[in-house]
C-alpha cells in the first residue's frame, strides 16, 4: 500500500501522484520512505527549518511533530506500508469552534504512531478545520446536526427552539457525509467525538456500514425514563464501544453499559518564554494571577468569575484575572441578534467588557483572546478557575496541572481521578460567585498552600493524563472493535487492516 505525499497546500495530505526517479529511501519500521523529484525539476529544495524526527516507541516510526515538511512542487515523499495495515477511521465532530472536545481528539490522534491510523474528518466549519487538517483530510459543512440530551444542554422550554437549527443543518449534514463516502470510500470505524452526534452517526453507519465508537465527553441527563433516554440507551447499546472521558461522565451513564474510561491527554511542552499576549499585559509583579481558559460562554461560569473579581477588588485582595478565550460563535449580524433575543445566542465578550467598565475592573481583569500556545499560558497562572455550570471537570484542569498549577473547580462531587478536594485543588458549588471569590482569596493569601496543591495536581496529571498512554488505550479500543465478531453491522468491504485481523470473541 503506497501513499504519495506532495506539496500543494498548507495541510499535508496523501495525494494520488506517482513521481519518478527515486533518489533515496529510509526504512522506518513498517514504513519505507522514498524521496523523489519529478523529471524536469532541476533540484530538490528543503527549507532549513524542515526536519524529519525519528523516535523509538515500540519500534521506530516517523514523527513530524514540531515541524512541517516542505518541498518544491516537483519533490515528493512516498510512504510505503508493505503489509497495508492501516486503520481507516471516519471522525464525526459537530462543533466548529476549537474547544475542549476537538482539542482532546486532536491531541490523541497526534500522539499515535504515524502509519497506524488514517483519520478522516467530517465537521462543522470553523476554527477546528486547520487543526484537524494537520492530521488528515477534512470535509467541513455549514452545520452538522446534533441531538443534545446532556445534563446541561438537554432540550427544555425555549431550548426546544435549538432543535429547529439542527433540522436546518440536516441537508448540510447529509451532503457532507455523501461527499465523504464518495471521496474516501470504505472506512474501518466511525468515531463520534461526542454523544450529541447522534444524527450524523446514524447516517454514517448506514452509508459506510462500519462499526461505531461513541465518545461521551459530557455528563448525561440521568432521568431513566422518557423517549429521549430510551433512544439514547438504544444507540449506546448498539455501539461497538462507548468511551467516557472520566469517572464523572461514566457515573452518568447506565451502570449496565460496558464503558471504557479513557482520560483525555495533554503533551506539555517546555515554555521557553512567556506567552507574547500575556507578556504584553500590564501585570503587577506582586499580584496573584487567576487564569481562565475556554470559550466565553455563560455556561462556562464567566459571569461568576467577573463577579468574583468585583468582590475581591472591593476586599482589596491583590489578584489579577487573565481570561484566555473568545466568543464561541460570531456575535454580529441579523441571525445572531435574533438568536440573542430568543436567549439562544450570547455575546459574552461584550457583556464582560461592559461589566469591566461598569465596575472599573480594567486594572485587574484582562482579556487576551484565543491562544494556540497553551503551555506558556498556563505557566503564567498561579491558579486556574473552572467555574463551569456543567458540574463536571474539564480539560483545562489537567492541562494546568502539568505546569503544577492548581485549580478551583465548580464540582459538587469530585472524583479522585480528576480532582482531590483540598489536595490537588479546591471544589466549590457551581454558580456561586461568593464561594469562588473566597477560594481565590484563600490561595492568594496562602501561596505556600497553593504551591503544595499545584505539586500534587502535577503528580495526578502525570499519572492519569499522559497523552502517549491514553492514546495507546484509544488505539487498543479501535483494534479490539475490529477484531471482534460483534462489529455493530455487516460491512460491505473492509480495508486491508480489518481483513488482516483474526476474528475472536470480545
């Protein structure tokens, strides 16, 4: 099985091009890489910054992390896998904004050895596209239909109007999947990156006739009754595998359901210098730095965070707040105004800026927008705040912990795999700005205690959220599903990877 990689865009993809005149080759485990240049091209040109890194992880493999191979139009690399054992996966993602769920998938796939998984993405248009494009080809639609029965996002009262949007997205969803089927042919697995992707998941299973894996990243509504719950249980029962991101999410799923818990992961990079956006802020050297990372949404608890800032300023506590993130969706235009009137859209950045101006918080609250260099961001914090209304831990908690930064988390029943109250951070009640302010003041006034929490948080993160180990766990689930007789549906024609696996019981 040969794949030919050639220049022709910012995102490297395998392309059907057969150059001539091989000039060199390198053997990389199951892969052989040949360098070519086409007839008529006078020379091979590789920019000085381009490099090919080799690492040994259960056999040598190729690593492109930290650099992008570039070459002149006539220069190509051929990656040859003689056994053809490539696992082809269709990933379904429903949110266009790059956030926790998309970052978690991106980090996990990037940590897998090259040549084992070939990822394809169907997603909503947005900031996720350039990230997913680094991994594999992407088909982006105007919208991807969802059906939300999570604890916070479930349909109730005016939220039933959101269903109209999902219905409106249905033609775009169908078209995107049809394009994917035509462009990519058969796949071995379908991986829904969130349980809300019910509609595209069912359509993809019908089109591709492949087993499905459902990732559950949100705490589910545990009412145990009703048509919606019954349909969701039936979907999860029919999946070849269900993956929960932590024990909190696992506890919200039916106890009888077979669920794999695979924690999200993070690859911390050594921050050689302070993040440029944060370095430009007029921060006081003496202040206690309180950080927030995420999309600016009311459900993320940003209103409570600003209220806590107001209370602490009134109490003359020397703290500064650094909010890293931006609005999840465009907040301008007629459509945005209509949705905002109905309570279905938010312009949180504008609301935060208004609160900052109204209470003269400008010297203590700083908005820096989205930052891709996240490791250097966390190193600028003394504590991370995660005051989400979801009553569940989020990935910024363990990302910060890798920099030995403790967290204050809105979580009524913390479980030891993510947060140990009073040991790795502090748990507070959701929607309680006063309790949030008190927790911040406690750590600001006892910085030795805050440092001890950070050290313990780092130990927990390295134990549970190592990206290499967790990516291998996810890969093991992929392989287990393909080696099982219970594939969740008869397949028209599997890839060579699926055909090569022995059939055995689950």
